[in-house]
C-alpha cells in the first residue's frame, strides 16, 4: 500500500464553468485533501504522469479507452528535453529506451529521385547530454507501462465526460460505473474529451498537411549507414526512421489545403503509392511492402494555445493541452516536460489551486512558443527555394541555434517555483 500523499485544496470556489460545478451549500469551509488522482489516457503522457505521481505517494488510476494494448502508433523522436524529464521521473529509463529503439548517429537528406543533398551527424549527446532516439510509439508505451502495477491501468474505459464540485470530480465512462477522484488529469490527446468538457473549443484545426504512416518489420538499405532519412519532394516529404529491433517507420506528408479520407485500406495504399509515382524505387518499396491495413491516413491538426487549461480539480496535459504539428518533433517531449512539472508542482504547493496555477505558469508560455514554431515549420517543409528566399527577405530571421539551445537544454528543476525564462 502506497503512503497517502497529502495536498490541500483551498475551500475558495474556483472560476469553473457553472454548468460543470455543483456547489454543495452544506459543505463546511475547511481544507480538503487530495488523495486519488484519475488520469484519462494511457498513452506515453498519461503513463509518465502516473509514474511521476506514484513516486510522490498519490493513489493514481489510469483509464484508457482501448480494449487492449497492441502494436499501434508511429515512430517518434525523443530528444534531450524530453529524455531529461523522463529520467528524472523514472531513473534508468533512458538506458532501457536506448535498447528499445534506435540511438541516431547519422542523418541523411535526399531528394525524391534519390540524390543526396547532405549528410549530418547527430550531436545531441555532445551538446545536450542526451541522445536523439527514434522509437516506436508502442514500444515507448510498453516501457512506461512496465514501470506501473498492471491493476492501476483500466482498459476499455471510454471517458464520456465529468462533473466536479468543491469536494471532488465524478468521471463518467461509456457503459461503466462512474468513478470519484480528487484530481482529474486529461491526457487523452488532440481529440480530448476532458478538454471538450472543460474548455469546449470545438474540433482541432487542420493545418493543411495530410499524413500517411506505418511501422513494419523492414530493413531499408540506407539504414546500413544512416538511422534517419529525410526525403524532400514537391510539396511533399517523407521520413524513414529506424525505430529499433528491425522495424522501420515511414511517414509521408503532403501539402493539401483540403483533406479527404479514403473509403478503404486498399484505397489508402493506392493513394499514397500514386503520390509517390515519380519517387525513387527504394522509397516506394517500403510502402509497397506495407500491408494496406497497417497504413494510417489522416490530417495533421493542432489547436490555438490556451491561456488557462485548469479549472477547479481538473487539468490538461500533453496533446490535450497543447497539440502541435509534428514539425519540431516536440509532441511527446513536451508531454514529458508536463508530467515532470505537474508532479513537482503538486508535491511542492500547499494547495491544489496553487499547484495547478503554477503548473500553468511553468508550461503555457513555453508551449505557446513551441506550438507556433511547429505550425510554421510544418508549412516551411513545403516551400520551394523561391518561396523560402522571399520569406527570408520579408520576415525577421529566428536564430535556429538559439532556439534549439533553448528548446533542448530544458532541465527538470528541483524548485519549480522559480520563474523560468521563455
């Protein structure tokens, strides 16, 4: 049995949407104790947060809509800011992730006909003390889930909403019993049900980029010398990622002002192969080797930044709070920053209100910058050289090295109540 974490919430009524807050007029004006935390979403963000909060003694329960854990998701990059936070949450986990994915040493840039543009060495470890890792989302989920007792992860629990008052939160699930919690954390992604109930800001924003992707058992010939390959086409690009254990992730994105989805898996595969008609055969080969049912097709979306993402006893985390285009490769990494900062604020603050207020203060301005950079970066993928030159003449230039240093040098702080520069 874990020790009970004691965190007080002020009896002051918070600024919560009245339709979601039902005040008990007979409630005594005394402080209340936060013991039970409910996390919606068992993706990497929800699981990392569960590990972090259990380390502080909280009774944490994770609720996930999927009926079972199974191979899913894309390949992604873990970089020093995210890895620093993961290591602070779960010491030793970076070494595990190195063996579960691929430590990137060399990066290759090509055009769609196969001509090499340039080669780069990944210098993350030398510059920032942590590597660039590419890993399958599912492998990352497995590693994080292995750090938690299986009985606190509740699968086949699709959250459909919540209600809160000063004494707690009631969380509703489709076809399941309502559960009670003292704190509810929405880590349920870009289409977050918790955000929809809490903020009510509608559907995500399509950024103008369509995506096709898959992870398959496949060794691309380029992986003999490189770990990550970027191929630039005409208003289109492709990534090949070595995600470890003989698996390759391919990701293709194309500029498209409007998006439409295919009616069947076979149509999806035919569509992406058509988009790659003039591409080098080695790039087409990895798509041709992919079973149609394993190809994911969908739009790239984000949402406008929020000024607040906590109300009362409910807060957001990761893509539920600050979904961003994947251009900067920061979705998962920012989520791990959130997980560390939230647990630090909860462990150091005297009231829940103070903890969540400071969590927002620590996170919102930084993630606004990264969201904006990611949205711009997504569109710059598709620029022609003429368009790039015209933009550079018209717009002030951001020093890329300065931005990277600010982004990747992020360190978990023992004292989160210090102000952090953005």
